[in-house]
C-alpha cells in the first residue's frame, strides 16, 4: 500500500459520497412512484325541487315502509316508523341506528306491501355535520336505495318528543 506524501501531516482517506447519494435518490424515487395517493370520496346528495305542485317532484311514501330518523344532539337519534305523531319516537345512540334500520327493513319487507324501504333523515339544529355524514355512510353501507333528506319540515310533535328526551 502506497503512502501519501502529506508533508508530515496525518493523512485522512477521502470518502466519496456519490454512491450514497445515488442510492438515496433511487430509494426516494422508488417510494414516490409506488405510493398510492388516496383521493377523498364524495357522495352526491340531491334534494328535490320545492315546487310540490309538479307531479314529478312528489314521491308517494307508504307509511309501513318509511322510517324517519331525526338527528339530535349528543350523538342521539329519534326514529319512528310510519306517520309522525302516530307512534312515539324511539330514542337511542347514533351508533346503534344501523341495527334498527336492518330490523325495520326486515319487518317492512315481510309485510307484503309493495315498494322500496324508505329512510327519511331529518337533521335538527342540535345535530352536527359529523352526525349527518355518519348517517349517510350507514345508509350507504346498508344499501338503502331510497333515502331522503328533509331539514325543512320537522314537525312540531317531532320537536316536542325530542325536547322531552333532551336531544333537541
């Protein structure tokens, strides 16, 4: 091994960093090209025209196949089957409403009445946007084909029942 003439000073060997830089560049490039960037998924929500006089804007609902879900505060919901005011709403946590939908859909399908099972979602002033998103996700997961959103027509008896339970 040949010695370097350094004029009496101690010599340090020269380390070339080029291979390390090349390797890092290749690794960064590899991970950038193989990473999948997820895009946020959106759900289309279409509300009907407010002109009820036109027949195409009206949807006939069968009471025995219609479930109304009122979104309240503190992640609570009130739900009932049929016409508002005929039965007292059931109050429960938002997390368990999926089980109630499945149970009510089975009962409605077994009734022999023609038509699709309909879920009418009514967000109230006490509910949060996250509650609404969670409810729409649950309906999508359960494959509820017919769903409506009505935040304009919350009836007085619905409001009263929710106030009595402390979720409005």
